[in-house]
């Protein structure tokens, strides 16, 4: 059999199989939102378990300062970064048992919980009346561009020192305006109007120890219809409460990395 004939037959088989798969699209792969885990986009720090070969979270090839997906293991060089479309943002208030008492995730507090208002500042921490630690985190629900070029949902959470980056990003989003091409009317753009580049930069804490933090830059507006539709879908799902994301298993104590100083884990 000639090479040309073999290639033609392989192409025909592939096309036939593709057709068969499309006829069975979605079969057995649809699950309720509460049965699935929303991946988190994180920065690898020096003490992150993803850098430790002896930990189950280990990601081969990942380096400190790189950005990674905690579910798929996909990662990006911190200087090169990744592209995202922000689709929604929710501020979370998380209760943790302090490290000196064993550590551990307690639960998420409602924003109107009086315990939040009564939290007191101790050093770089917010302490609840119960004695547990309060961690504020801004959860950006995003679509990120994978290596294959597809746009997939994830949560990019910013807390501790990353909150200053979050405030700047929110301010940039709030300033975006769009002009109607026919009427000339100017309105504030929706959150999913633009594509952003997420990279990392090195910063230093009060103990003169270095760590990596986020940097956000604007790339340009969304121009692909399918990407727009996916962004709107994620936005609506978050607004309806269909998607909830918590990842207590991923939190690393600040004391394990930088002497109890501000580290954005």
C-alpha cells in the first residue's frame, strides 16, 4: 500500500470517528455543578507543595514565580504569563484556625456576618472574636487561554498582599468604556469586555524576604463571538449562584514561608 493511499484511509477513518463522536456529544459527561471542582489559578512560591517532589500536588517543571492550574497541572512562565477574560468577581471572607493551634479551614462567612465587623487587627492578621483568623479574598472567575488555544473557566483568587493588585485591577475594569458604533453612545463596558495578561513580579516583605505577586496588564477587547458567549455564560452562572468555589486544601500558611509576614497565599 502506497503512503498516499495509507494517509487517505487514515483521514477517512479519522473523519468517520469524529462524526461518530459528535453524534454522541455530551454522553455521560454532564455533571451537576456541585459535583465538580472549579480549578484555581495560583502562583508557585518557594514553599508551595507543587514544587516538592514528595508531595502529591507536585507539578514537574514548575518553578517558583510561575503560574499554575491546581486541577490540571498546566502552568505558565511567570514572566510570559497567561491571557484571561475576567467574567465575574466575588469577595470572600474565609475563617481559618491559626497555625499555632493546628491550622485548618473552618468555613466561609457571609459578608454581613457581625463577626467580620468585630475582627481585630493583630500584626498582619485579622482575628475574629472566636480567635480564628479571617482571610479576605477576591475571587475573579475567569476564562483562561490554554496551550491548545481553548478558553477554560477557573478562579483566580487574590488575597493578603495580592489584594492591592486586585484593587488596581478592579479600578482598571471600572474605567473601561465602550462607544456604540452607530449611535456614538458611551457606556461603561461589562467586566468581560477585555482580555488581560496575568504575569508575576518579585516583591519583598517587611522581613526582606522575596515572593512573587501578580501583575495585570490590558491586552485589548474581546473580538471573538464564541469567547464572548462563553464569558457571558460564566458571568450568568456566577450571578445565579450555580458556581461556587473554595479551595481550602490549597492554602499555605504564611508562617511556613516568610516568618509570619505578608505573603499572598
